[in-house]
C-alpha cells in the first residue's frame, strides 16, 4: 500500500512464483542447517557429559570453572560450607527436621555464583536433601548415562547422603527413643495386655483434652493395625482384666 518492497542482502526477492520458490528453498535450507547444528551441539554435549565434564547449570553452592577448555563445577564459598553444614547436620542429628535446616540456612547469607543473594525456601531445602549431585556421583537417565563421577567437587560424602535418605524415608528415627516410666501407676497393664486385632502390646499415653487437662488411655501403637489411634479407658480395661 505504501510503495515499499522487501529487500535482502543475500538474495533477490521477487513478487513472482519463481521468487516465492527461491524464498521457500532458502527458508528450508536455513531450517535444515539450524537443526543440524543443534543435533551436532547436543551430540558434543552428550559426549562431554559421558566423560564426566560439567554441562549443566551450577547447583546452589557451586560455580563454573574452565580448565583446558573443559568445564568443572567447583565449590563457591562460603555458600558451599553453609550447605555442607546443613546437610551433615541433618545426617548426624544436629538438625532434626527440614524446618530446622531451613532456619539455619536462612540465618546465613547464601550467595549464588552471580553474586546475588538467595532467598532460601522450603522447596530449596527438600531439593538439597535429596540431591545426589552434592556427592559428585549421579546418573543422568535422559541421556542413558549411568551413575558416574562427574567433574564436580563433592560437598558431602556418599555415606552422609545415604544417612539423609534413610531419615527422609524413615528408615531410622530422627530422635532417640524417649524413656518412659515402665511402672507407671496409671498403666499397670502396659506391655502385658495385647491388642486383640494385631497382637502387639498395648501402650499408654495421656492426651490433652480441650479443657487442657490430660487423661490416661491405653491404645495400640502399631501403625498397620486397624485399631491404631483408638483408645481404651484404663478403668474399663482394668475391670475386664
């Protein structure tokens, strides 16, 4: 409408069937070269990854470092030390819950490799506790790479990582078993009377009512029992006994 025409420095564009054909051919060739370059670049990345060199974004606590044309992932201090303390603390019982790990990390100033402050969230903590990258060993199934040693400085040992996973999956207690009074006057039949459904010994506790007063009850503690959580008044059980 305005008398303008489209010009190109590589080719002549004509408003004709021949011109449209040439334009489509150039567009198809350009797309082919782009896809070929992308495939070649991905192949190089996969080959570098299989050799263990780092090709991903640096996790929190790390930064990239190029050595002889190869990229390594090295610790970024002091953030790496804060994360190491948090993970080892969760493994050895210093931090009993994810919330306590979060509170510790929030009390420190964590900086990423770009110099920006990291606002640690609960999702960050969950990712850190389950992230095998911090051991330096992990698999990458997307490219069929089995577990291997990568060009990354470990923050924790494999043993520490396994302890963390055991605690996250409740294979070991987060706290030591609390001692209780075996000869409690309110529960003289504790350990001697068994659950009629699962056969495990009944235990006793004193839950708090809405008024704030505690009341003693017998109950089954076995989680797989259908009667778990159902209580029995001591005077009823004692009388039946």
